[in-house]
C-alpha cells in the first residue's frame, strides 16, 4: 500500500543545475499537486494537476515546470536551481474536490 | 487572498490535558477545511475533513469545528498523550471545490509524560 511516493528524499544541487523530483501515486487519484514548505511560511502550492494532460500554476510557480502524462506520475522539474529553492518539497494527491489529501514523505533539497 | 493564522504557534502541556488549537482564515468562501498532523521529518497526515455545510467532525479523541461565517475552526484534542506531540496544520479549501488549499504555519504541540 504505497500511497504517494517521492524520490529522491535528499538532494544537494549546485546553483544553475537542473533536476527532477519524482512523484507517483497508486490510488488512481485525479488530483496531484506540489507544495514547498519553508520555515515560518507554511506550505505553498507550486503547481497542480486535475488529470492527465492538465496542469495549472499555484501560488509560487516561477522556476518550476510540471507535466502529467499519466494519472500516476507528476514530476516537478527545477530548470536552473537557485539558493532560494532550498526547501522541503511535498507531493500530494486527492480523488477530487472536497476529498482528503494524501501527502508523500517529502524531498529535502539544498541548493548551494 | 486567503490568509490563515494558527494560534498558538507552540504549546507544551502535561499528559492528560484537553487542548484547543485555533485556526482563523480571512476568506469565508471556502469549500471545506482540513486539519493535518505533521511529525518531524515526515509528510502531512489528514486528521479531519469538514465540509462547508458541516459544523463539526469527530474522530476518536479529536473533534474539529467550523464556523465559516466568522472564519474560524478549532481542533479539540481530548485527554492528550505524548504520542500526540506533532505540528498541527489547518487548510481551508477554496470555493467551488477548487483544489487549492491554503495552509497555516501550524501549532507545534508537545505533550509531556
């Protein structure tokens, strides 16, 4: 019973490098999203998807790209990493509006 | 823009106490509200989901109430235990069933044995 799986759990990047955070869910949920969590700021929505092929921007989308080619996967791409992107990233999924949200365990990213 | 405030930011209590955690939000046009628990170094776990038409939800020792018109929700924890130590976050969901939840910064709870 995997739920929402994120990889990698920890990553150190140099400024300017690119990388992809992976997220997969095995619950056949339509809705998937990416949040970042920073001290004193709570969780902020980066991008979200309401189904395969449909994505939209959240509160803090700059510097990040997403795609949703399958129901199961929702990768988050950092195009050119900056120290301001040092954060903990959470992927979440939900069956739909008004339903419980399920979170992954998080990915700790440090950009030096 | 929705803003969410949680008071207190931190709380330390002896085991057995009944607790009230507060959440206030500025935009009352919400679809629902969720309460989450986050343990250190872990993801969030949903505790209770209250639809906008409901006044409260209960799960075991947890009870959450919602006063949508005044922009407030409370999480009541009965007979607290050391295992309840965690950060508790509330998240009101946007109107019309949008998927956008705005999170508070949480209340960090420590229950002392």
